[in-house]
C-alpha cells in the first residue's frame, strides 16, 4: 500500500531515510535535520511529496518527488530524488510501484516527465529502470559547492 507522507507518518519514514543515506555512504546523517527538511513536502505542497510503501502495516520503502523546470522542453518536471526499499523487501515490485505512483502524481501536478539518477554501481536499481523502459541519459551530473 502506498500513502503520502505527512506529519502523521513522518516518524516512520525517518529510519528509511537513514538507511538510504547509509546505503549511499553519507557521513553526516542528522535525524532531526531530516525531519525538519522532509516535513516541508506533502500532497498539498507545490515543492513535492514523499510516498511511503507499507507491507503488512510496516513501512518498508519510500520515494521522494520534487519539482523543477527544464528549459530544453520549457516545462515543469518531476524529479524522483529518492527511491529506497529495505534490503529484505527488494525484488517484490515495491520500487516499481513507487515509480509508477510517482509518475501518476507528477502527471496530476502538471509535470511533463519524471526523471531521476542513480549511482553507477547500483546495478539492481538500473536493472529495474531498464526493465520499465526508462531511457538512460547520456548527460553527466555535476555538483559544485556554494558554501
């Protein structure tokens, strides 16, 4: 079952966020900062929304969708910024369901497309994306510190 994250279930999301950040070897994980940050997104927010996947009542996966814009198609786009499933629950279709749910949400919010990125060594995720017919970009992703 997929549900939007709100103040009612935000605390259930935070352990998944921590596990996701640990998966990507983030050094400075701060649960209080994460709670403050993620509380700004929800179904009524124009910034984006988080979705929680429950299996047998337990929160086991999540996805985060943010909105941005792109000049190349002069349109609003949805960014699937985070997608995570607890290791014991992988391969059961939850991530695929979350991607499809995120795409439906993006369309309902007027986005022209949903896009995302993943680490080059995350082969399991890439296999899922490839199986769904997602187009792999030829673009390089850069970051530049501003502080």
